[in-house]
C-alpha cells in the first residue's frame, strides 16, 4: 500500500513539473507572438497610410480632368438638344393634323352605320314581339288543357288509393301485432341468455382473480427468497474482502419481508347486478404482472403492483430469470472498527392511481361519486386519477361506471 502511494506521489510531482514547464513554454511563445504581431501591425499601418495618400492624389487629379471634360462638352450638347426639340415639335404638329382628318372621316362613316343598324333593330324587335304574343296565347291554352286532365287523373288516383287502403289496412294491423309478439319473445330470450352469460362471466372473473392472487403470492414468496439469497451473498462477499478478523461488523438490521402492497379497505357491498355481456364466448382474464425493484446494496422498498397484460404462464419464468448479478461493492480504506449498516428506508406509500385501480378491481366497477365517498378524496383527485388510468388503457368507462380493463373485455 505504501509503495503504491509513493509511486502515485512521484508520478504526481512529475506531472506537476511537466505542467510548470509547459506553462513557461506557452508564456514564452505568447510573448514572442505578441511582439511579432505588433511589428506586423505597425508595418501594415504604414503601408495603408502610404496607399491612402496615393489614392487621394490620384482621385484629385481624376476629378479635375473629369470636370474640365464635362465643361467642354456642355455647349455642343445644349445646341444639339435644342435642334432636336424643334424638329420633334414640327413632326408632332404634322402628325396631329393627319390624325384629326382621319378621325373626322371615320366618325362620319360610323354615324351612318349606326343609324342603319338602329332602323334594322327596331324592325326586328317589332316582329319578335308579335311572335312572342302568339306563342304566349298557345302556351296558355295548353296549360288549361293540362290542368283539366290533371284534375280528372287526380280524382281517379284518390279513389284507387282509398280502395287499396281499405284492402291492406287489416293485413297491416295483423302483421304489426304478430311482429310485436315476436319482438317480445325475442327480448325475453335475449334477457335470459344475457343473465346466463353474466353469471358465467362472474364465475370466470372470480376464478381468474383467485388464480391471480395465488400467482402474486407465489411471486412475493420468490422475492423474499431472492432477498435472503442476496443477503447471504453480501455476507459471503464481505467475508472474502475483509476477512474473518480484519473488521468487526455489526449484525445487519432485519430487512422488511416482501409483502403485497396495501389496498384501501373496501366496505362490504351487495353483489353487483349482472352486466350485459356479448354473445361471444368469454375470454380468460390476463394476469397482472408484478414489477419489483431489488437494490442489493440498500434495503429494497415495498414492491408496487403495476397492472399489465401478461399471461400467468409467463410470470414465473420472468421472476425466475431475475438472478443476482455480480455485486461490485465500493470498498474504502477505513480504520478497524465496527461498520454500521444503514437502516432500511420506510416503504413508499401507494400512489392515488394505484389505490383507485385496486378499489375498482375489488369492487368490480364503481361510479365517480362512489369512488369519492369510499376513498375519501375530492372530485378533482378522482377525475385526474381516472383520466390517467384510462389513458394507460387500464380502466374503461361504460354507462358512467368505471371498470377495470380485463373485466370490461369479458
């Protein structure tokens, strides 16, 4: 142990000396780079100043030359523009005179054509009015004939309808009475079948619930055995690491035995009325798997019942597959004295969702007011818990009654 500590100290001093050398080297490089950068900046600023001076001189010279050239070109351009304006005004006057003559000729021709068209339209309108008046008189005569024929046909149809009604009314009355009798008989048969199916489903749920209770008890027994095995393995590992007489350890505090989660007590209720069941054969209720958290180095908290869809045949292999992995315990150098074992933490109380789910499972369904009264919670807490369970597909709502998903499937 001492040799390892000396080696670690020597390596630490070597690393510290390397860090100091590296820091000195970095400081030297930074100072050198700073000086180079300052010299380069001074040279660059001098070059920029010389370039700006040359650029100013060239710009001044170019502006003077450009101003002289523009002053020399102003007079010729003004003269050319004045000549172009005069020529354009003369051409425009000639063009406007030509357009005016053409417009007067076109206007006289269009006026004559419009007068002729108006005379032709007036003659056509007069002829159309005469033809429309004659056709209107013919249509009125046809409408009168159709109305007379319709009145005659309607009287005959009404007479035939009255005769048919007198013949079919007794037959329809007898058919309706017979149909009512058949419907009542069918409803009675369906009620009897529904009651029988409800009794069968009730017995099936009770048997499945008993089987689920037995499987959960078996799983908690296996959990208790698994915890005892972990305790023995931990004691054996401590004996291998510390030896028999190196460290005196106190006896570990007794761990809590794995028990089923507490369920809110439900008052005795009358047998639930038979619920309407579909005609299909009842399906077996899937058992709910129990997920437990096992912490080897600390006391395991109370297991929580998390309802899930898994068959009873798969529960035992899942629990048996959970075997203790090699536990790596952190060993710190301590003085040879008694090692105190931390007391196990208190079991976590069940959440409100678990309490509501267990109550619905035992009560075989309940309304919102019954859940509030029996569990002693307010409306908001009940609604939030039920909404969360419905979103997880654990509870369904039927006719204002909340049922567990397995019971609703039946």
